[in-house]
């Protein structure tokens, strides 16, 4: 199964994001609130036998956190890559590094690219570019991260569907 570790925004942050403009644009697929998250570590394909070990490693690392981090959204909607429209999310670099190290130690393959905290708002269909005119809208919000989820991701035509396999509380 395809797994990642991530955090979901608070209801208040979701309300802010829901208020952003979402014009109908050919070739652009908007994500829904149920898909809004920040991926801390992408593990890719993991065997079902390894899920328990990965979940235990995730719980151990979040239990050692000095304090629950404050995630900050904004300052504006931006284009992350040619086909991803997002809002940047700061304040999670240390948590992401700790989660990546712990999960790599649990025998998981962690994606190599650097962490860039963001919530994806839209994607270009079929890898098409997202119009830059969709970027620039001001958005500012924050939330205290209380848990990290281990999630199975199933890709689909309407976007990925997520199933939470484990919750790890961030203590501090």
C-alpha cells in the first residue's frame, strides 16, 4: 500500500481555506477539504506487514517532541510546481525532519526530495500547468499540530482517497 505521514489543518484553518476563490478553469482540478494536508514524509509502497513497525516509529518520534509545533499558512496562494497550486505552510520543518529520520530507521523508504510544507489546493489535470493567475490571493492562518497521521493513499480520477491507519499524538 502507498503510505505517507502527514498533518491535517484545524477546522478554523479549513474555514479560511474554504473561503479562497476557486474559479472554474479548464484543465484544473480543485482539491476538497478532506484532501487538505501537509505531507511530512512520503513512504511510497509499504507492505502490510511493515505498517505496525512504521506506526510504532511514528508514535515514538511524536512522543519525544519538545512541544507541539505551530503551523502557519500563507502568506499567499502560490504555484509550487507547474501543475500544483498551493498555500505554503511553515513551522513544520523540525517535525518533518524527525518523522523522516524515524520512519527511515523503521525500514521505510523515504522520498529524497527536500521538505516543502504546503497544502495543495488544485492540480493541473494530466500534468498540465496551473495558470499563474490563480496565485497571489492573501491567506493567513495557523494551528497547533496535535497529531500526525499515518495514511494509506489510493489514487483515483477525482484525486487520491485517504485512509488513516494510525494517529500519533504530538506531546510536549
